[in-house]
């Protein structure tokens, strides 16, 4: 994907560093030579990638709630970061139906708290709020959503992320308009897969859990189309955006980071790719009860990121699934850590 030289020696603050995507981001930043600090709740799953990848001893880790505004201000003041990535969130659609108030408190007021902390931290020059492809009002279109489409997610998770986008846009206009203010952007990525995701109600973790136990895989909404991509794909976009706006604040704004058209597959096709990569006779079938409402058709138009940033997805969905299975079949934390390093090296440096 290109050089990460910009991050060498930079102080970078990551909210949500104990999560799946946050842990991968921290590993990439460490390899690039950054000094990394993280702020998040303790890992929610057991096992979890944060502990398995040995990050706790390699970064400055603050275990605290994003809704604790005072603690967050103190954490940024203590570390004095140059760049802030905001990933902390309640990120599960089905959980948001069970706990909507928690979801809004975390995803909306959590964003407000981070932006307030950034306002009070003069060292910050670049801020990226990571949201989701689900921020758009889904009209089941056959073409990809662009950054200027209407924001109105359906379920509490998606809607709270739409609100997070609106909050960020308001803060950008109201508080970060001066030349000395940090550049502020939002990043909307597709459905992310990769080694070390142990979350509930996600297709690839469900596939891995079933396959490891020799069971048939149960797939929700097998005909639904999603912009699936490897975690390193969207992270490369976040990193590039933060770097470019650090030097040129005028490019700050909302950006989509999703796969090319050929990698936008149905959930059933994704399950087929997984079964082929795992082998061992693994099969899947559709779940009869599909549960709460979820969008059937969702794609992203990434023309803006390609034109303004020069960003491009590198790995096909087939490669993404194979890399995920490679990680999932490893038996020790040492092997998994080495696999992360190897995949980061391959993606960013080869």
C-alpha cells in the first residue's frame, strides 16, 4: 500500500484500542515507529486480540469509559498526541436493538467527549472519527453510496453513527475552522474481516467458531450484499487520510473506504469463500429466522478517496478470507502475533 514513514516518531492516540480493529491499528502504528497510546474499556470478549497480540506491554493503555469526559481530557493532556483516531464504539447491530440507550450514549456522547478533549489538547493536528458504511439512509440501491448522500441509519447502531457524523461535522464548522485548529474528518468503511475478531453476531467469527468445532455454519441473510474487506484495507485509508490532512487541512471531510466492485459479495458467497479456504469439508446453511431488520443491499462509492487521497484497495475478498483463515488456524499467541506482523509487512511494505 505504500510507506508509513509519516508516523515514525509521531505520538498517536487511539480510542477503542482494545477492540479488533483498534488492536490491528496499534500494531500497524508500532511497526511504523509511532509512540502509541490507547483509551478504551477492557476487552469485551475472551479470547481477544488485544491480549493475544501482546499490545498491553507495548503501548500506553488507559482502561476507561469513553463516556467519562474528564478522564478522557486527562488522558489526551497526559500523552500530547499529534494524531487521534476515534474507534471506540458499541459496534454491533443486534446488540443495539437490545441496548439502544447504551449504544447512543457511547456512540454519540462518546464522540462529543472525544471532540471536546481534542479541543483542549493543542498538540493535536489531525483527527479521524471512524464511523461505518451504515450511516447512510439505505434505499437498497444497486450503486454505491457517496459521501454527500443523506445520513439516516435505520437501527440504533447505524443511526447513532449517523449522529456521530453530524456531531463531527458540526464541531468541524463551529470549533475547528481556524488555521491553527486540527484537521477533522470522518471515515466510513465497509464490513471488516480479519484475524482476531471474536465478536458476537458477525459472519466470519461465527464461521470460524463453527468450523473449529466441526459444525455446520449457520448464515443470516445469505442474499444480502455487503462491502466486505480485510481490516488492513480500511486501516490504510484511515492512516492515509490522517497523514494527508495533517499537511493539508483543506482535504478534511467525510471519506468512504470500501472494496472494489468485484469484492462486494453476498453473505452466502462470503461463506462459500470461507468454506473453500478452511476446507476440511465445512459447509453452511441459511438461518430460518433472520432476526431484526438489517439492510439487504449496501455498497460504497470510494471515488473521493481514490481521487483526493490516491487510496486504493489492494486485496480481493478471496485474499481477505484466506488471510483471515490463515490466522484463525494458528494454535499459539506467538504464532498469531507473528502472523499479524507478516500480514502487515506484506500489505504495507511489499
